[in-house]
C-alpha cells in the first residue's frame, strides 16, 4: 500500500492494482515508446503497430466495463497510466486520452445497448481507435457555435460541415460528431452522432503540422451529405451539447494527467542530468541555482499530482468533479509549461537540441493549456462553479 495524502486528509490509498498499472505503463513507455520517440516526433508518424500494442495491453479502454471488453479500472488507475506514458511520449498519451475519456466514456455512459455492443467493444479492446469531433473553424472555445448541421431525413440524418484539429483524425475508425439539428434552438438543438469512417461523403482533410505532440495525427474532417443512421444518435434529441460538456469534464482529468506526466518526465531528466553534468568543478546539482529550480519543480509537480488525483477520486466516488477537473487541468498545464521551460534552462545548450528530449517536452506542454478547453475556459468553468 502506498499512500498519498493531501493536507486536508484526503487519502488516495494507492492499492496493488494501481501500482501494477503504474509498472505496466512505465514498462510499455520505456520499452516500446522511448525507442523512436524523437524520430516519430520529427516524422510526425505514430505507427499502427504501437496503437495495436497499446490496445493489447489494455491502455485504450481502461475504465470500460469488462462486459464491453474494457479493463474495468477506476479513474485513478487511468491517470496513473497517463502520467507514466506522458513522461515519455505525449503523442501516445493524447491518442490514449481521447479514446478513453472522450470516446469510450461518452459511449459507455450515454450510448444505448446496441451502440455499446457495436462500437464500444472494438474501441475498448483497441481493435479500432476513436475521435471526438467538436471543434470547428469558428467553434473552438465557443462550442455552442456549431456550423455543422445534421438534418433529419426520415431514416437517417444528413450531415454537412467541417471539424478542425481532430486528434486521431486519420487513424480513427469511429468518430463522435457534434452537430446542430435545430440551429434555432441554440445549444438545445445540438446532437452527438456516431459516424463510421468510410461512409460516403466523409473525407479526411489536411494533416496539421504542429509545434508539439507531433506524432499524433491531427486532421480536418469534412462531411458532405453524409448519411448517419437514426440509430447512431447518442441520447435524446437535443442532448448533444450536454453530452459534449459532460464528456469533456472527464476528458480534462486525462489531459491534466498528461500535463503532469510531461512535467514529471522533464523533471526526472533534469534531476538525472544535474547529477552528471559538471561546471566549475562539481555537478551542477551542487549549485544552489540548480537546487532551487529542482526544488520548485518537485513542489509544483507534487501539487499538480494532488489535484489530478483528487479529481479522479471524486469521479470514482460518483461526486461532482467539474470544478476539480477544471482546476487540475488549469494548474497541471501551467506546471507542465513552467517545469519544461526550466528543464531546458537546466540543460543549457543541450536542452535546446532534440537528443536530450526536454525541448520536446516543452513543445508538448503547450497544447495542454489549449485543448479540451483552454486555460481561460477552465477559469470560466471554475468561476461558474464557485459563484453558483
Ligand atoms: N458540464 C456539464 N454541463 C455543462 C457544462 C459542464 N462543464 N458547461 C455547461 N454545461 C451546460 C449548462 O449547464 C447549460 O445547460 P442548460 O441548458 O440545462 O442550462 C448548457 O450546458 C449550456 O451552457 P452555457 O450556457 O454555460 O454555455 P456557454 O455557451 O455560455 O459556455 C462553455 C459553455 C463552458 C464555454 C463551453 O462552450 C466550453 O466548455 N467550451 C470549451 C470547449 C472545449 O473544451 N473544446 C475542446 C475541444 S475537444 C478536444 O480538444 C479534444 C481533443 O482532440 C484533444
């Protein structure tokens, strides 16, 4: 038993299962992800064999019930695995996060039995990977401003529009697409649909050339008169905006864990480097200037971990976690940006070149302040929660 306790007495009680998940994720990250991580970043390629392995090891459907092929684990196990994988490869962890906390969780929580049997099982077992399609050229933070439309045409809906910055845009087989069915009803006229790749009129567009998480595939997706069966609408008519918001609440815990992992990875590399690199006749870890940096990095990371674990625990206990998830993401993403910048500074000239990994961590950190709700949106969510 390994306990992590917050000052107000919240006890996280990491059990043997949590520790086993941590070890398995660490092994996978070290043995399978670390070799080639720099090349994958440069070439902007992930490789289907790695996605397959993540699926076989159970990292793509961690919280899904075993009856649908998932691992039946709690959210705390999931964030522990996310941290370990993000320490090495944040491109892998964003693919994992979107599949687990947006696509699988959304389907398991709000899908009907037929949808779960048909779509959730292949997603949870890693046979296929999914994408969550909310953002549009003119609907990023302002998610209600959906221009994609799904018009009721009897047996099916006709989907038209464009989605932007879609993680797993090309590698996914199953997409959850948010669209307006009744634009005059504003957010109450939005629905969520399961759309299969290969459906006529569904085209994968431009691949983004990104600053960070470069090995993950981020694409524009286009829908032109795509027929979506009525059976593929998730929930009651008009439930789509609530579906997206509620799914993103949990997604933010996953991204907070990713930010935590990026920070931890950069910190661990800096700690190691500071013991090896000598200046002025001694290891730089013996210089107070470096010690102060390491101390502050470790402290901020520990604080971020407590927020991430707290949000995960609240979700596992069935309690309200909207504010906790937003706080965890807001704080952990700032920690990731700050720690990775300091990691580059500690490494000096070596930090500025790819071989030492920390420049990648710094580039990867930035997106955690942007996707699944920018830091500004997290502040808005927190303010609404504390003021209501
Ligand atoms: N949880 C549950 N319900 C919520 C919610 C939340 N966090 N936030 C809003 N809602 C509900 C409200 O209660 C309201 O419900 P009622 O109709 O019953 O009253 C409804 O949704 C509309 O809410 P608002 O009036 O507050 O809507 P708004 O337009 O003022 O603001 C927002 C909503 C919080 C700003 C929202 O647009 C938002 O979260 N924007 C950010 C979008 C985002 O995170 N995008 C990420 C893209 S996905 C991604 O990045 C994935 C990837 O690939 C990595």
